[in-house]
């Protein structure tokens, strides 16, 4: 069972807005935290500081820098998404962002890396529908726009 197979209502509770109540579901909180980091990068509201990812481009650069360029290309491209392991996620993200995401979601870092190994390939795939990283970042309408782009992702559970 995948990360999004059992979040159901809590994903809908996100409502596309940063800071929205996630109903206490750590998986929904993790999705919200990732979206916040992708939309806002290191800006306020994006879980910045040591936890910032630098937006979608920054996230992908981290994975490329960790030797996972082929996996990243598959997520952005139109073919099947290459899998990554929790250890690869941990290596690519580094301690700061992983710790920040874990704290936001109320999970430990191992659980967070495990969930992200299944979540990130799918999220990046949905957020790059034309096989390109959007020039304006994840979406010009912030988290609400990103949630809209991911709506079919949540509906396919």
C-alpha cells in the first residue's frame, strides 16, 4: 500500500493552503510540508532555513548531485518513474530538509525517507506534466495551484 493509498480525507483537508489542518494525519502533513518547500523554496512559509529545498529545481538538483540524475529525468519525463530507496532520499536531501519534513509531519526521519521514496517520484511527475520544470516554479498560484496539479494524483488512490 502506497503513501497516498490511505490518506483519503486528510489530503482533501489540505485544501491547497499552507498551514491548513491536516487532521492529525502525519502523511498528509508530510505532503503539505513537501508542497510548502517546493512552492516557497527557502522563503518564509516554505519551511526555509536549513530545511529549505530551493523549490522544485533545488530538489531536483539535490537528487542529481547525489548521482540520481537518471531517476530525476524519469520523474520529469513522460515514461515510467524510476524508484529511489529511502537511503537515496536521505542522501539526496541531507539532514536539514529531512529533519524539517519529519518534524512537520510528526514522523521520525526513517519513516519520512521511506514515505518520500514513494511520494517524490509521483509528485515531481505530476508537477511537470509537459516533461519540463515550470519556469515560474511549481505553480504560479502557490500551494493551491500545486494541489490542483496534483488533484488527479489524490483521486487515483
